[in-house]
């Protein structure tokens, strides 16, 4: 068992860190303040394969292993979690379901534009009455000849207003919602497909999270992913993969808050001494470092299990649960260490603090993660 | 097809410099390495030549096994292959011995090269000596501090700023240039290229014996330079509060300004001003 990162992972981290610090560092604060999605940085990310991190080369992807993928998301989120969010959603719940469940025709049709970053992906499950309970989805797709006609409203869609390719979770039979669920690929510009208002959220403000409306939205049957009724299966597999990305994002946030806290505690003088000389602050830093390390190890373990081809659902849920709760805790402590300044928008820890909370909510709440983990634990033979 | 060799050095990452406050020296063993910024510009210059006129790029570095990282990075950016010169016997080399080692390795492993590109200096030592010394060792013409370079009919045409003049120079090949960070903006590493650089790329690792180097002329043993002291330069900051009547304050301010600026540029500004 080797806990040292291999040379490739070290170089990936350095390359992405350099990019993030140079291109996102100067604007991370402002895009949060202005709730502005930085399209100019997206332009620079396109040729560098940020939009096809794990997709096969044949479709324009970089075909990275999952640890490399997690490192990319972690490093981008260390500077801007909102941009990290765009990437992780696009790569893991936008592209991955098409790679895993799509037909060759669908892959050829949709993936090159997505991996090239020309079409941003979104995964649309959540509705007013459905979130943790995927069975509560009411969006309805009705078969009409060789088409499906979709009606419904999706809410809290990450990448909502910028998405070009949305995967819509819909049922085809109101009498049998769970068994009739399907995932439909709907492209921007499709008649009947419209973007709603951008949500005014506590954190991740640079990501245009919005609702999406489907009104008599007609798509050919070739836009159905998998077979009719595969929806739940696709949804669950997608969320397993998605959780690794969100765990990485939360980890990047925690890392950023920790680094700022170390720096600040060395600079800030109270009672004529740097506050890092006080035992209380040292204990805070020790706990932060330990929890971040534990979170990172859990995450990379989940990634390694995934790359080995074994089922990784429970490992991904553990990583997501622990990374996100660590992010909330560490960013909270970071604000505390910064005192009044930490509560000010002048300091980045205030942004990290707001950004962190949602990592415990989306891609399965902490409660859902515990459900997934406990199921796996109870299913094992003791 | 022009055959290019880019010499690259891995230097400690500036943002993560672990500095030992007790000794005032850099803790190199703890530092993360990165490609020296000027070497990055030299690589970029070579890549642009390759992109417009075609060609082949060999990235070469001398350093510990960890230095392989910068070769992989160079390959991810578009270099065709890498050569890693690594041997404990090569450690502690001064600039002269470094140039000697690089020259012999280039002769051995990059036969028929047309153009060697180096960064004009490195961020960890700033001597700017290796490139010009390499020209001597290889016995080929060399131009240092080049801002821009392009191929022109079997020769290279270069622009550089020297003593406030913009010079345009032309040099026959084979030759060597050292490149500044002025014109070539470092490009970011494509992630797909990085994956490929770690799977199918060719990197040859050579030790002193494989290059055929005389053990007396490499590493610390062959180096004439001995470093006596390394220290971090100190920059002081001081606040001065001026008090009194506004006229007096302004006079004081100008006096202080004259002292500071005049001192820095070595000119008596007061006398200069009074004489006008």
C-alpha cells in the first residue's frame, strides 16, 4: 500500500493549480460577488480538455483516471468552487451517463461537442416534489410516434442557464412512475425547452443554477438514454460517480480554508504575538489538517476502487459524506480563526463558508449518504 | 525538418518556497519542483517553430530522478521525447560543469541537431551562464536574451532588447539561443496531453557512464565554483510620520524623497534641481 502520490498525479495537480491560480485566482472573489459565470475562463479551459476529463479519447476526452479527475476538481475548487461545480457536474453527471449508457450513435452525436466544452452538460432530476425521493418525479414524457413529448419543470439545475445538453429525468407512465422512469437528452434550442430565472443562492454564486421548463418539448426516441424504464438505474449509477466529484469539490474548499487559516494565524498579532502561537488556534489547525487528510484518503480510496472496476457506491458515499461535512466544519473554523475579518466579504473564507454548506445537500444529502452507507453495511455478512 | 533541443531545469516552486528562517537558506529537499519560467518560454518558442514550420523537439534536463516531471510536462505541451540526465555523481555541478555535461549528452543523444534553446536564466540561481557556456562547449554560435525567434531559410532571425535598443539578429544553424520570458507567454498544460505523456511517451534516462563523461569533470568534483553563502535579501519597510506646519511638511517630504530616490539612483537630486 503506497500512500505517496505517483508522479503523474503530482504533475496533474501542479498543472491544474498553476492554471487555477493564474486564470481563476484574480477573479474568484468578483465572480462570486457579481454572480457572474466566467465564460472567458471557460474559453481557456476548452483546449486543455477540462470538459472531457474522463471521456474516451475517441470522443475528444482526456481519458483520465478517477484520482486525476478528483485532483482536477479539487484544485479548481480550491480557487473557485463555483467553477469546480460546473466542471464536476458537466463531466460526471452530464457526460458520464452518455459514455456509460449511450448508444454509439448517441455518443457520436452528443459527446464531441460536450468534451470540447461547446455544450455544457446538466443533469436534471430535482423537482418541486422530488429530490432525495427520485420516485417523486412528475415530469412526464409521452410517446408520440417516433418521438417523446416532455412536460414538466426542473429546479435547482446546476449549469442551468448555460447548459447546452440537459439530461432530463422523466417518467413515461404516471401509474408506474418508478418503473417507467427514463433519462432524455434535450438540447438547448429544442422547441419547448426554456431556462427559468437564475436562483439567488447562499453560495456557489458564480454558477448559474436555474430552473428549466419543458413545455410540449418534443425529442426523437433516439434521445432516450438506455431502454425505457432504465431511468432509476441510470440515475443511481450517475449519482455514484457524481458523488466523487462533489467530494473533491468539498475537499478543495476545505483545503483553501485551511491554507488561508494557517497564513492568517501566522500574520495576525494579538497580545503582541501571532495567534498561531496560542494553543487554541493550534488545536483548530491540527483538527483541520487531520480531518482534511482523512477526507482526502477516503476520496482517493473511492477513486481507486472505481478505477479497479469494482462497485464503489458505498465508498463514494462515504467520501462524499465525510468530505462535505469536513468542508462545512473546516470553513466554519476558518471564519472563527479570522474573527471579524472572516465574517467580512473582504476575506475569501467568508465565501468558502457560504460555498461549503451546499456540498452537504446536493448530489444526495448527508442523510441520503448515510442511508446508502448503512444499506451497504447491513448487506455485508458479518 | 528542424531538429530542436530544449534544455529545461526543474526549479523550486516559488509559491511554496520552504525557507529555513534559522539559516536563511532554501530547503530544496522539501520544495515542490516546477519548470523554470524562462525554460518554459524557450519550450514555447520551440513549439511555435514546430507548429509553423514543422520539426522535432527533444527536451533534456539534468537533475534528480524527480526532474522527470518537467520532461513529462514538456511532452504534454508538445515535445516529442525527453532525455533525463541523472546520476548522483552529477550532483553539485556548477554552471561550467553543467554546460559540459549537457553538451556531451546533446552530442551523444541528439545527433544532427539544428537549434538548441535554453531559458535565459533560472529562477533559483539567476546566473544566466549555462546557455552561453553551452555554445562554447558545443562550438556553435549562440545568442543570449532573445525575446522572439523565427526560422528563416536555414537560419534563425531573432529580436532582443539590448541596452535599450531593439536588435534584429540572424544566425546560421546549428546554433543556440537563450530565451527571455518577455515575449513567450507560458501556455497551460493540456490535461489530455499529460495523460499521454505518462503512458506512451519516450524518456531516455542516461547516467554519466552512458553519456561517456569523465568522472573528474562532472558534479561537485569537477566544479570550480564553491558557494560560500546563500542568503535571502531583506527589504525593509518603515513608516515616517511628518508633523508640523504644512509648508514645513512639504519641504521635509521633498527632502526625504530626494534622499531616498537620489540614494537609489546614485544622483544628487537636490544639486541637480538647484542648478536648474
